[in-house]
């Protein structure tokens, strides 16, 4: 049954649908009146939980019985999923449900989800109480001369002993929010208005959570207790994942975002129905949606973003009508109704893209082709149907390489930074573009059987100088590809040590398995295998170590496979029978020496290293001062460093202010959601991801959250960021150019490094 219902093997550490969160959505709208009614589990959810338990206890790579120990772990993880930073529940709340801590397995077997739903309902109730307290604190104001601090990462802190203790935490949180806005130059009235609206909106969003949300959080707590990359996907989440993998959907071709109570058009996709109509513009606000040519228009003001998108998305060749408040109209402006016919729309944001970087070393210049690949995607359903033109990362990369060859690039660099994985098949076939034939990865099943996934297609799309750029967020399929390229000696791996995920997941459709025609029960993303390099080692926990290492940018201890408390251990198996295509042992030290010389002298690289060091140092401290003088001093010191390191970003600045551009969020694959304000604050002080908002300083914090800024500001900032120099990519391109120089100057070295019969000139000409 497992094989018969296998939809696809995939190896991403988190749900790829998150990358498309602006367009891929879930849930039903709820009114304010409905929020007073406690959420209750449905019979379908009880069935789905029981099905999931049967499958996970029998078919998982690491099957575990849902016994007392498992129940305790699931209970704790569920609470952590809801309140990771201990800001809502008290110890008394935890004690209230303690009798059920040992009995969750029995409850699922008896189709009883009353306890997890009762916990969720209390969570919503506590959020209401905490936000009410926060709004009350705004009326009092704060003394910023006191020497006190705010601990913004509390995942290991004990539960508060009383409401008074929780309230004090919230007092400090509100004080920090206020201080950020004050430092950004906002007056007292504006600060109160902004924060009161923020807390009210937060409560409104929580009250729009549904039983589907509660069930998903709980079942994911169970799945991830077994192993960190096992997840439950609700029916809508499963649909979103499928769209993310095939990079297409049926809709109008517009990316939406929340703007106050409106749903605004953030981007119009070229070639989609919205674009071709000429009637939909960026900044337009959707206030109503109607189905068909004559269906009633439903008011969607105040709805969850995902609910609005669900109404707009639909079957190809059907009509949807949008009631729009134009971007240039005020709140009382004239509404316009537009009818659009839904079509298949390509989601190109996650597709492979190419560019050319021209490097210069004295009088010598080189053209290096860069291919950015955000994910290893494949349209599984189209491939199954026999569609000759199914969407595929490998196909797109092969096409881009052919185009780069026509432009006579001398080297190729694949950029896999932040590529969290995807299709196992795509990792294998993509490797095949750079080797002749042979095994790419070994996979071991729970029964100990080892199989090889190999490239059987002869020839290479590119046989010249080659490198792969990775970072800490390069995971799974990215690690398979990078490890194979490294083991075959086919190219250099540049950047940071990778994530360290060495497991393979399978998607199981619960509706298919139980003969249900309508999507009701959802899907399980379940770990079924562990993968190994062709040299026999594993990327599990250890990741792929680059041949030339760059500074580690993030918090290494809190990002990566080793940060999970239940990750599978590292192990190894015998090596596969493979023949390396090259030997980089002699080349690598020469390239490292050139990189080191450049790193010691290049101003941009030195500034980058200093910025990274500052951020890492600041992230070690989990608290922040609430004393205004201290914070101003910290801000001024950081700004002075930035001005010295990045004078081009301050060319015309005249006054302080600005905003932090850090975005935060979570999904079923994350251990916890980071506190967005805390993350913003760290980045603000460190200037790691600060951005221009509302004045001339491009770095300082404006104290606002993402949904509190105007769409125009967001788009302007996005444009500014894209225009900034990518120092890491630039240096990686220089390393590939160094390789071109060295191999051209030494034919013996070239013969040792490049695949047999390959020459640099051949790839440049062809």
C-alpha cells in the first residue's frame, strides 16, 4: 500500500508551500460573533488522527509506539508549538491539563481530540487576556531611564508561576515595542495608535483561527516528535505543496498581501489573466469576490489572506469577478468590478534563473554563468500523465546552460543558497548534467535495503570549470547534489557548511489510502529512508563541508539538523562503485590562497566579514536593554560602523530613522516560530537586514512590523535590496574565474581537474 500510494519522494526540510505563502492558502473566514464559540474537533479529524497513528507506528523509517513516553513528548511539543516563548500560558494552565499528558495515544485510538482542542481554546483565550493587558499598558506610558532588560528568546525558560509574572513579561515586551518606535522618531500619540492597532490586529487574526488550524498544529506536534521532518498536511496545505512543487496553479496570476483590512495586489504575474486584462494594477485592493459571470459578490474586507485567495483561485477557464478599490483611490473611492477567466499560471519566483557576472583581475576579465535554483521542483502529476513538457528543475537548468554556452561563458556557478530541497529525482538528474554516468546517491530503507539512484544518461551539459555555492540553509536535495559533485571531484563547493538533513520523505494521501474521493483527511509527509553519499558517508547532522569556506552568517547552533533534539544520528555505509571525473586536491589550495589574498584586501568582503561577526556576537545575547540612553548609544555605535563600512548606502542621508526589514514566520516543518520583534531588534542593532523606510537612512529600525508598512514602501525596499551588491556571489564568481585562469595556464592541471576529453576552450566556443 505504501508503494501504491506513493506520490513522490522528496527531501525538503520544511514545506515548500511557505515560499508561496502570498498566493497559496487555507481555511474559512469567521465572523467576530463566531470567535466566542470554542473550536471543536470534527469526526473527520478524529479519523485522520487515528489513520496517521496507524501509519506512523508501522511504516515510518523509525517506527515508534504511541506509548506513555511518546504521549508526554507530544504533549510538551504541542505546548511548545503554541507558546514557544512562554508568553501566554502559566504553570497553572499546564498543570490543569497534566492528567492527560500520559494519555494522548489512548485518546487518539478512541478518536477523542477533546484535550488538544481544549488546550488550543485556552491558548486563544490567553492571547485575548495578554493583548488586553498590553493595550491597557499603552495608556500609562513608560520610564526609559530605568536599567532593565527584555529577554526576547525564552524557549528554555520555565512557565510563569502567575499571571503577574506573565504580565511583567508583557509590560517589557510593550515597552520594547514603544522604545523601537520612539527611537525611530515617532511621537507619543502615533506610538500609541500604532501599537494599539497592532495588538488588536493580532487578536483578530488569532480569533480567525479554525479547527483545521488547531488540528494541524496538534498532529504536527505528534509527527515531529517521531522525527523532525515528518509532518501532517491538511487538505489545503497538501494542495499548496503540490502547487509549490509543480510551480503552477489555476488562477488569475496575481500575488496578494494583507494591507490593513484589505487584500492588496502585490504583484501582477506577466502573461496571466490579470496582466493580460490591463485592468489590475499593483496596489489595487480587493474588497469583494464573485464566482461566475452572475454570482453574488462576497465582501472580503477583514478576511484572512488565505481565505481571499481561496475564493479567487479556481478551475481553469472559469470566471471570477473582483470588486476592486483602485490603488489611487481613498477609502471612499469608487469601486470597480473586473471579470477574469482563470488560466494555468506559472509561478516563476521559484524557478531556475540565469545571469552572467563579468569578473576582472587586472586586465583580464572572465564571463561566469550563474544559475540560481531556489528549489528542486518537478510537476509529478504531469510527468505521471506522460506530458512531454512537464515542469522540471533539471530541464530548466539544462536549457539555461545551453543559453549560457551560446553567450560564451567560461565557467558555471550553481547558487543553492537557501535551497531547502525538493524532489529526489531532480537531485539525481541535475547531477547528471555535470557527470557522465554513475550513481549519485544511495538510499537505505528501514529494512536495511540499500538502493542506488544513478544517472544513466551519457554526456554532460557542462564539462568546464564548475562550482556550487551553498549556505547553512541549503538542505536535502541541495546536499545530495553538492555531495555528489564533491565526491566525483567535478566541481568546488563554496560557502558555509550545509544544513545536515540526510533523510527522504514520502507523501501519503490519506484519502487515497482509505478510498475517499473528496479531499478530507489530508496527507502525511513521512520519513521512509536515509540517504548516503556515493563515498558511503552521510550528510545527516554533518552536512556538506565546502572546499572553500566563507564566514558562517547565522546562529550555527540554532540552525541546522543538530538543533533538533530528536534528529537521526550520523552513520555510514559502504561506498558505491563510482569513478571520480576529476581530482581537485592540487587545485583547491591554489584557489584558497587567491581567495585569502582577495579577502584580506577587498573592501566589500572585509565589510561583509565584519558585519557577520557583529551579528553573531549580538545573537549570543538573548536580552536587550530597555534603557533609552543605552539603546541610543548601541544604535549610534552600530550606525557608525555601518557608515564606515558601507558609505555608499549613506550617500545622501540627513537624519536618523528607518526600519528593520526582517521577515519572520513558521510552518509545519519549523520547530518554533521566532518572535518577529526580537528578530527584528537583533537585526536592527546589527544592521544585518536593516532597510530603508520612510526617510533617508537605509539602515535603521522604524519599529514597524511587516504588515504595518505600505505596499509601496515594501516594493521600493525590495527593489533597493535587489540592487545591492551580492558580495558572496561576487566572490564565488571570482573563485570560478581563478579556476579558469589556473587551468588555462596549466594543461596538466586541467587534465587532472576536468572530465576526460573536456577543455575550457570547447565549452567557451560551444
